């Protein structure tokens, strides 16, 4: 008997509805709070070099976040978002990828970009939107992008990167598909990883992107950061089902939930997910559970929607300290040397900030270059009007003037 509906045909005769919690999805944990491997857990194959690079990246991001949060409060940058509490989720997942895999991020994943080699100066130039900013000052602070590091430029609207990731991943797969049999002719060399928060998973693009990936079998890892809040909206007011993982199962996507404060669990899950993507060409959903310790952004005051006690209860397990404890037990870490290195990093961050904020702003004409080979009349007209406005209020627009050639 054919099955045109594409649903399971298990038969039962008692009238019973299934609720969203019937799946009872478990959470993968490898490291306990003391940095010890849980009984029965399998320690992933991670080299000492990778482990130390991962650890130093997390510490760098913590130092950067603290300094730039303070810089925003001082009025030196307009906006910032911290990765506080989610350093392991982002850094360990990036560490499990190939450097040529595409990353499409939301806006709290600066650790993934740092892991791949984004420099301190590049971070600063982007946040100050100066003339050395690769994006030519067109983006808000922390909206990074790097073609060289295969990190798609961030967009503020939520979830737009999810269907884009599906399409990009499908493109990565097509060159490995035999046109006659429509099956993989070789292992896929590179895949796409897409980060987003549980709030973004409430957007229509999430559902469109996952369904498209499941149907087309696109080699994309959907990495959902469930940190408890979509700005001020708690998860319990966002959805009634079993987190985001249950949705992956619902779309027919292989899914796993991990402890996002456990770097080894995240690394192991992402490493295996990547292997499955390259072998089968199919999508994977990873849901990371890690509390957002800080505010949503510098524009947010979390005291208006959550208590200090809740924050204290959920910030006791530091992902950096947990991983550090494991490194010490492996005798891979000289903590005294790392602390000295951390002091140097903090000094370098402050110095880079002082330099970047003094660099001139991009030329005004950079606003409309790279859109068309030759700016069209409508853009030229808008540019003329903007320049006229700026001339009337020069102190409000500290930009370098530059006429169209």
C-alpha cells in the first residue's frame, strides 16, 4: 500500500492524544561542574592545541565583552551584545568545524569569528565604523562579517539567516550529486552552520528554513541557542513544547540537545553532526541550553523582567572555569601563564579601542558604492540631498566628506 501522506502508519485502537512532551528529549552532558567526565560519557577526541585555542578564545571574548560593555556605557560605542554564559556553546561548536565551512550567525557569536582568526583590530574597526572597517561603516556595532573566514555578514532582522543557510548548504551539496541518479557521488567537503536564538525560532523564517532543509536534504547544522530569553520574553511565554529540539524532530531532522556550558559536549555533538552532514547531505538540529547571564544588549535592562536571585542561580556554572578545570586535570594548562596572558589581552583590548576610536570615519560616498557599478540617478540624488543636510549640521555627522567621481 502506497503512503502518499508521508506519515508513519503505526496502528492503535485506543483513543489517545500525544502531547509535545512525549519525546522526552535528553540533554547531552560530558563534563561536570568540576571538569570531570561523567561516568559513562565519552570524551571527544580533541587535541591539546585545539583545546588551548578554544580556551584562549573564550577568555579573549570574555575580556572583549567586559571592555566593550564598559565602552558603551562611557558613550564610546553606540551598541554592544555580550556572549556572557554562552562562550562554550559558540566557541566549541566553531572548533568542531572545518575552516572552509560557512558560518551564518545571529549576533552573539563573536567567539566563532575570533576562533577563526578575526583580529582584535578588525573587531574594533567594525565596532567604531571607521574607515578601516571592512564593512565601510555600514553596519551597527557587532554586526561582523568576513569573506576570508567564511563568516556571513550579520543581519539585524531575526532568523533571516536560517533559510539563507539552507540555500547555501544545498548549493554546497549539489556539486556532489550525480545528475542521473540524484544521489551523492562523493562525500560533501563543506557544510553550513547556522546560529540563532530560541526567540528567532518563533519567526516564520525558522519554519520555512527547516522544512526546506529537511525536504531538500541540505547539509546544514542548525545551532539553536536556547538561553532562556528572547530579549525580555522568557521561554515559557514563547512556546509550550519541549524546547526547540522537538521541532527538529517534527520536521524529520536528526536532533540533539546539549548542555551549552559544557564545551566537550558541544564539541562532540557538533563534530558528529558535521560528519553526518558530509556523509548523508542531510540537516541536523542542535539545541544548546545555556543561560544568558548578561543583558540582551546594552539597550536592555534585565532587572525589569528577571530577579537577581534567578541570575545568581543560573550563573554559578561558568563554562570557561568548567573547561579550565578539565584542562588542568589533563595537565595541558599552565594557569599562572594563562592569567598573565589574560592581563596582556585586557591591556591590548584597551589599547586597540583607543586607537580605533581615533581613526577617521569612512568617506561619505562609500555609502552608495558596491551597490551598482555606476550609481543610478536615484542614489546620486539621495546622496546629494544627504550631503546638503550634513553641511547644514556638520557637528552632528562626524564623517569624511567625499563627492562622487
